C-alpha cells in the first residue's frame, strides 16, 4: 500500500535543546534518522516535517525532503497530520509517524505498527516489545496491555498488568509489553485523532495515544521480535549513542532506565 513516512522534528525540546541538529556520529540527528529509514528499504516515501528553517536546510543538504509546518503544533501527531492534509500527499493510504529522535528504528518495529492498519483490522497501529518485568517500576517507560485481538486496552506509565497474587507471576511476566513510539494511521483516522480535544487520561498520564483510546478509536499493537534501541531524548542518551557510534554505527547502545521512553 502507498505509504508516507513523516518525521516530525522541532527545535523546541526542553530536555535536549536543538535536538534535530545535535550531532550523532558527526551528522545532525535528523539526518541520521533519514539515513536509517533509507537503509531499511521500506518502500515508502519519507519527509521531515519541521517549523525550523535550519532543520529544513540540514535535511535538504543530506538529499532529503522537508516540509515546513506551523510553529503552533503541540505534538508531533499534529505536525504529521498537517503534512498528510497537503494535496501532494493525498494519495497515500497509510501515514507513519517516525519520531525525529529515533535513529535506531528497525524494520521490524515499522512493520509491526503498519501491519494491522494495512490489513484493515484497525485504523491506527503502533508497536510494542516483550520486556523484563523490571520496567514496570519505571514511570519513564510506557507500558501497554492488549485485548485478545491485539488491540490496545490501555497505555500507562504505571505497572500494568499489576500482579495481585504472586501465584500468577509467570502469567504476568509473559504479558509485560514496552510500547515503542511509532504510529501508523489511515489518513482519516489521523485527522480524527487531531480533531479531538485532549482526553482527561491523556492529560493525567501525559500520553497522547490515550486520546484515541478514550474516544473508542481502536489502536492495533503489533509485537516486535526484538527491541530497537531507545530514542535520544536527553544529553546522556546522546552521549552514550556517540560513544558507541565509532565501533557500531546504527546500532543503539544499551540505554539507562531514565533514557527509555
């Protein structure tokens, strides 16, 4: 199916200022994300959506495509939705949001997010990976629980599923899923998402994917066989990634718990 990958990239990050232009292995982070997507041969058009001319210039210098968007967007999803509304992208059947701080995204995660949407099972899709129960104690790690058809029941920073009785520990451990920040959308479902007001659960947990969940819009959750590296969200994340880059470019270093999101 005709697929458009949109990489939202803004300079206004509070934890890592000028994030898209910070260097990883000698090149701007946003360029490394573009390179990563190219290397995966995903058979999809890719564009960077930004409100900063400096980011657009860096993308074009690397041979990529950039789209200038409004500086009033509150989320990457809003920025992706603006791009998807443009006439030149109207023919795409699936829109994929790959965040501009994810230089270690994998084809497995991409396909997991796209699969349920491509098969017509849900209008929205995302990805998750089985992880160690230790993540349940980390609010910085977003967890997800699914129903028997693979749709998201809930996303949370809290320990879900909660272990009420130790006799069920093995069952609980098999259900621990770490959410990965990649989304696939049918264009109409994406526009519906951004047209909704913020949901109370979204405000409380600070997780925008709870907006469609609260509105009853199903999100399919594909499971990856292995986890991609964590995104680069802090100075420590960037330092670790640069330290690992000379010996193993495009392979993520092991993140600290605080760096997982």
